[in-house]
C-alpha cells in the first residue's frame, strides 16, 4: 500500500536538528529544516566578520544531514563536514562554510548559494534560513547582566548557574516567507533537540514565526534535550524545558519526547566536570499533552576535530530511534 507523503518541518539548528533530519530522511515524507541564523561563535564569527555573511554552520549541517548518501555524494558529505586543522587563517574553518561563502560571491546572493549547495549535495528536502535579517541574540539574566552575542551565551565566562530571564533579537528579525509557507503546509512540526536558548528559541524570536506555528494545523512535538546546559539550562528538568518553549511559542505543543535510556557513565563524568547533568523527567501526561517516553539516546559517544574551538555535545539522540518515535506520532498520534 502506497504511503501518502506528508510534510515534516524541523525547527532548530546545530547538531540536534542534524540528528533529527538524518533519521527522518529515510521516511517517504517531505522534509524541511528551518534554521536559526543568529549564531556568532567559532567559524561563524569569522564568516560574519570577515565575509559579511549570515552564519552558515547550522545551514551546512542540515544540508549534509539531508544529502544523498549514495555514490559520490557520500564523499561530498565528508568534504562539507571537513574542518581544516592546519593553515594560517584557515585552521578551524570547515570546507562547507568556505564553499558557501565562495558561491555567495559567484551568485551575489547567500539565498541562491544555499539552494545551489543543496543541488550539489542532492538533498532530500529543503533547508530554509528562518530569516535573512542580520541580527544578534541578546540574553538577560536574573542578576541584570546582559550578553549580546550567541557564543557568549553558549559558552559562558560568567556564573553559568544564573538563570536567563529573557532572550530577544537585536535588531528584530523578519521571517523568511519560505519558512512561513513551510510551517503553514506542515503535517508535523518538530522543535528540538538542541540548545534551548541558542538553537531552538532563536527561531521563535523571529517576527511571524510563533504566529505561524500557532495557526498551523500540524501536530507539534518538542524533543527534550538529554543533558542540561551550563549557562543556559542549569538545573532544568523536562518540565522547565517545556515551560520555556511555551513562553516563546505559546501553548502549542501536542507531544513531548523524553529519553528513558541510562546514559554512558564515562561521558556523564565528563559532563559533570562542566556542571551538566541528565535532564530529569517530571512531565505529566494530560489530555492536551502526550508524553512520549522512549529509549532515544545513542550509545555512541561523539568526538570532535582538534581544531574545533567550540564545546560540542558528547551524548546525542539516536537518529533512527528518534525518527521512529516522531513518525509513529505523525501517523497514529
């Protein structure tokens, strides 16, 4: 029996969205990734400062996640994720980011460069910047402190136990019409996984996006992170994550995915040194909210390039397991 193709929209950025897309692309459904565009750390800072472009790293990861894994595209996937470890001025940069910077010069448009890159990688779906406004993420903390760039929020030099009371974009960002159209046509909208305040919520700060999500007839699901994040969600439970999402998206979430699998002890010991711990499950199933509890954690402990200066997650969701839960919710609710 032929399966009716539906439309799935993943909203976020970074590794979390990469993991979700990598599993979902094996389904027969149409995928769209709506990606935050306020990153200012690592190679993205250089892309913004030296090339005058909007950040490309999260876009690159989503393009790679949706790319064709057969034939030569498999080599291209590795090439686009390759991070240079040598070379003055180039160490720490990824080939994919430089490739898109070059295409922007060729086409005179970053939008066209993203589309062309998708064709090169033969992606199965679409990758959509949430906005083309050049903006920065601002965070206000409970002690009154204000930080004005995403990488300072993501890797705090301050007391990371302090709670964030508010985040916003400056200047205000207008939504990419393509993102609004994808949301309006969606059958399933997936928020997360990913850093709460720097990957997921920045999308919800763009003018028009929360309203579009609220108006959409799609089922909406939020995937809770596996670990807390020092400087962002220190001490957060699953309910704290959900409440924060609702603060910026409204009470639109129909279901929430939370992991039940014990995590790798060696990796947990590393996380503990950075004051980060597994997110505890204190969610309550109700008529308005389904709690989807399942083993969705990967057994693999991730590694990173020596030249990558940013802190990366060691423990991640399992692409296949997460996709199975999301697709089951789409089909059966």
